């Protein structure tokens, strides 16, 4: 039960952190096109934005790993 709650928190929290990093970039550069076309490597994050972005992605990856762990252990 706690593992499922942790997985949900990490996934949705990671998504929020990821979106915050995109908002930080858009607020600094006013380059909304790069935010909307995130699959193209056109965004030039500064160090803080990059760290926040990777923290959010890492949280989401850990959440997926926890879900897979719970699936295979049950």
C-alpha cells in the first residue's frame, strides 16, 4: 500500500517539477516554441533549470521502476 502511494507521489510530483522547469525556461527566454516542441533539442536550459528538469524526470523514472517492481513481486 505504501509503495503504491510512493509511486503515485513520485510520478505526479515529478511531472509537476518537470513542468516547473519548463515554466522557468519559458519565463526566462520567452521561447514558448521550444517548450511546445519539447522533442526537438532547441531549449538551452541554464544550470538551475537543467537540474530541476532532470530531478523531475528522475522522479518519474523511479515511479515507473517502483510500479514494475511491485508488478513483478506480486
